[in-house]
C-alpha cells in the first residue's frame, strides 16, 4: 500500500502507459498499489489522466514512446513490452521488472503455401517485413540466414499478401490475425511480456514514494 505522508505528497509522480492491453492489464497492479485512474483513456481525450492521488498522474503515449518518456525523465516510470524495450535499447532506464502482463510472442510468419524451410535451406535471400527490425536482424544473423529487412510501421501481415515480402516478423497473441490473412507461424523468436521501467534519477530522488509502488507491482505481478 502507498504511504501518502505529507512529505511525499509534494513529490509528483508520472506513470507512462499506452492505451489498450497494457493500460487494461496494468490496472490490477495499480489497484494493488492503492492507485485508481479516475478517467478512461478510451473515452477521454485527455493525455494526462488523474488518479485518486493528487500527486500521481498517468500519461497516455504510444507504446513505442514509453521508454523515451521515462529515459528523459518526462515520466518517472512506465510499462512497455520487451519488444519495445529491445528496439529502444534501454538507455537511462533502471533494470526492467517483468510484470507478466500483455503476454504474446515474436514470430516469423509466411503465407500458407510458401515453403519457408526449403527457401532457407537453399539460401534464398528473403525479404522480411517487420516493425521489429532490430530483433529480426539479430534473429536471422544468429541463424546465418540472409534477409533484407523491410521496415514497416503497421499492417505488417499485409506485406506478403501483396508481394512486398516473402515473410514477416511480428507479435502473435491469439493467432487470429495470421489465420485471417492465410499466414502461418514458421519460427518462434521470443516470448514477450511487459516490463516496468523506471527512470534512474527518479528512483534516487523519489524513492520514498516510488519504492512502495514498485514493491506492490512486484508482489501483484505473479507469473
Ligand atoms: P492476434 O491476432 O491476437 O494474434 O494479435 C496479433 C496482432 O496484434 C498483430 O498485429 C500484433 O502486432 C498485435 N499484437 C499482439 N500482441 C501484442 C502486444 N502485446 N503488443 C502490441 N501488439 C500486439
């Protein structure tokens, strides 16, 4: 539980979250720390949301921007996917804690009729479309497979359907998006979940108020 003393009331805390799954799955952890976000980001147009604590606010940013806000101290802490942190590099962030939320995996997928294994065996140079260029490059380099990475920012599953690429690297949760587009997973790259990231300076300067929240998150985020 939070220890809202007169002293730590004067310190402002900002938590960076993205809308959707991360916001929703972070709510039980916030509740465990005695924090309730009092406006719904799906209906509110506000980008700074109030909570039941005057000194704690939640900012709503794009998932890929969470580490940047925390790195520069514009937010004291945030929740970001392991995929996003890997692309960001993690500079200026305190060792992330696995919250075991927003679980999914990063995979290589290809059209149903495409013999991916055979193409790889023959050493064909594959075009791979992805948002996760860094993770994809590392994966194929480790396997010694030659690929041209085509960086996209959305609708990755479309790329092989219109001949932009032979395969994709993307996040898979239920598998519904792949199935709906006649794509199949051909390689599992990594399990992904969301992490709590904390600004290093904030952890030192605001430890009194921040540490109890981090502890509550840690206790509530059992695997
Ligand atoms: P699904 O159809 O449930 O397998 O979800 C796949 C789609 O949702 C893909 O377009 C993914 O990029 C996206 N997706 C799945 N899980 C996540 C996640 N944890 N974070 C961001 N995007 C995700």
